[in-house]
């Protein structure tokens, strides 16, 4: 029975169950750095970042990240790290093609799903998913904290007073 890295398992849960691509980036970046910047992890990381940008209407950033992921992952075997990599790369390429067209703003966003091929990985995901609290995907950038929010509120209040 294969045992997969816990951060990789978390990535797959956040990707497939929650479609929380921001959190996918957070967990897989940590693993990528631990594993000497493995290009497979980098490509999977870039898919999540690309989808995050695309979903948040940063079409250029999304296209660039997704294209970079295709460039990294297309040389890997069809099944790698327990997942069906080839169909994923094909789907990402379809997104890149759509975002590269004449009117990318009209190309509809869609979430992707990673097919799990290894039964041991399926089991590991099932067990970990019971422990891992579901995340609501972030649709915008993370907030900058309480102090930033208070400054912005004060600035808005000051502008309202000046306009009266």
C-alpha cells in the first residue's frame, strides 16, 4: 500500500471537495519547498493558482499560470502520484485555449476535478477528509487584517465628511 504525503492529500481534498484553490496553493507550496521544488508539485500548484486567478477575473494571470502548468506537466506519465494527470492537463489546455482567444472575457469559468487512480490514495483522502474541515473558497484576495480594515473605514468616513 502506497502512502502519500499528507500535504498532497490535503491539496487534493481542497481541490476536489472544496474548490478552494487559495488553500491548495498554501498546502502544496509547503510540500513543493520541502521536496526541492519538484516540478510535478509546481505544475499542480500552478493549476490551483491559475484557477484562483481565473475565478477572480484575472484572466491574464490565470492564463499564464495555467499555460505554465501545462508546460511542466505534459511530459509526465498519464498517471502520476496516484492521479490521472493526462486528462487534467488536457482540461487545463482547453482553459488556456479559451483564455487565449479573441474575447477571453466571454470564456466561461469552470472548476476542474482531479481523477484519483490509486485506491490507496482514495482511502487516504477519505480518512483525511473526515478530519479536514471544509473550506469555503475565497472569491477575492485574503483580507489584510483588522488594522487595515480599521484604517480603510476611517479613511472612508473622512471622505464622507469632506463630501458633505
